[in-house]
C-alpha cells in the first residue's frame, strides 16, 4: 500500500482523537521511514495498514487486567474504566447499574494496570506520568514520573513491581509499588509496545515495534538481556501458564519464543493480519485475533493455535474489524469485541464455533471478564458506555455511561 493511502487510513482512524493524534502521527512517520529504508535495502515492504494501526493504537489497551487464575473471587470486584477524553477513571462496583464518582488522572492513552491483590491501579498519561489509585478509597496518589509516552503497564505476580513501557524513550521504568517510586529506566528497543511477565515473575518480555525485537528483562536486577530478533513490528505478546513459551504477533505471523533459552521458533502462519492474542487458562490453545485480507473494515477472524504442536486450526469468522479478545477463567468461552460491527462474538472453545453476535454500544474497544467468570464487560468508545454481558446466557445488560472516549479497563478481585 502506498504512503498516501497509509496516511489517509490512519488519519481517518485518528479523527476526533486529539489525545493520541501526536502519537499516531509520529508512529505513522516512523513506519513510513522504515518502509523507505527497507525499500532502499531491497527488503520486504512495510506492514499492512491494519497492522500499523494495531501497533499505533490498540497497543495501549493492553493488558486488560484480570487477576491471576489462582485468585478466587469473593463475589465482589470493581471495574475501573479509563476515559481518555475526560482524563478520568470511572469505578463500577459489582452488579451496579450506575458508575461511581470519576477519579481524575492525566490525559492521553497510556496504559492501565492493577496489582494482583487489587489494592492499587496504575494509570499512565501522555505527559510521562503514572498515577497510583488506592482502590479502597478510590483516591489518586502523587503522580510518578516515568519516560515519554508511557503505554503498556504490567505488574509482577508478587505485586512488588510495576513495569511501564515508554514508547518515545525506548525504555521501561520499574516502579516499586510499596513506595510508588520509580527505579532507573531500563534501555530496551525503539517503540516498546507491550510487556508480559512470566508466571514465576523472573522475566519481563518487551516487544519493540521499532527494532523488530523482543527484549527480556531479568526482574531480580532490572537488567535487559540480549534482544530476541523476531519479525517486523512485533506487538501483542502472551506467555503460557507454565511459563515455557511466549507468543508474539509479528508481521503476518505469530512467533513462539522458548523462554528457557530466549530463542525464537518457526513463524506460525495465523492467516490474514494478526493483531491480538489470548491464551486459555490450561495453556493448550492460543487464539489469534486478526483480519482476513481485504480493505477496511476488515472481516474478522480468530485462529486457534495448539501450543503442543504450534499448528494453527481453521480460522473462525467473527465481526468486522475485531479489536479485543478475552477468555473466561474456566476456558470455555472466548469473547471478541468487533469494533466495526458494534457486537461481541462468543466462541465456544471446545468446538471453536462462534455463537450469535451480541449487540453492544458503538465502537467496542476493549473487553475484560470478572474473576468469577460470570460477567464480561465491554467498553464502547464511540457511545461512551460499558456493557455488562452475563456469560451464562450471553445476554447484555443495560449500558453504563462513563466518561468521554472510554479506552481501556482493569478489574480488581
């Protein structure tokens, strides 16, 4: 696709999004510069526009923040919804039909994370700050200074450290959660996009969209290990529950990385244009959310990959331009938010068959499931709502109105 077309499509995607237009524009320019360099060097052309948009925008909505499977719900939880247009986080208590008082945080589309005990959420803003919020009182603490354009946030399983990927700084900032103080920035590759931490908490893996690499970080010392070379513009990443394999979306494939040796395996062709990843709690299947080839809005697909063999199954058809996916704690259902269809598609994982789409608000942008697995919450960016879906019946509840341009969320236990 030519550069004019790239600019037109990404510009359309960013229309009406003043908090992220600088980020999107800079990422677009960087992508075009890389395309030109690759063309001069005789390398393959740049990623498709859908991949570019997935790196530039949806990267900030991960992780969605479900607590570890080992934690059991006590029947109480709170959904925290980040609204980038309002500069707020809105709490929604379990079963509530009305939201709580919005909590003021910084502007922009930075990441949001939650500690495993649910006591603190961390919210990044475009200005290079991370605001801790004490969930017992829903009060924000003093903002913590990190790098430029903080995007992804991941917290170690022991809850002691939050790692923040700073896109324009090419660094990761570790935050000591006991004192909410930042440590020395860790140098990784250009455009760090996502972070995933192994279940034992010993290694954090950072995907670097600008260097086609994944950087492992040894959490005991906060030192970066040699980068792992993968395909073009790596984005989404998940790690199996046993910690043995990391799966990374890269170019038009999914790359498995053996964590014991930090070596990449043979690329897996997941069909179309992969964007996001989700893994079942038993670790047997990785689901790859993507788009069938064609013009936007794309026809969405979900491709199951059997982790024992790394062989992909037949793509499952979902709605148009799918953007987010989550799997229930019991592993029985995967839910896909279809931005272009204003629907959510449930997939029965035992047979990999889609059920009837569920109508939600306009522009479904993120999805998360409660620790007890009874409710899926769907953020709809255009209608400024959150829709609860009862997973036993796949019936949506009344939309809950939140702040302008809700973007992401986490759920506490």
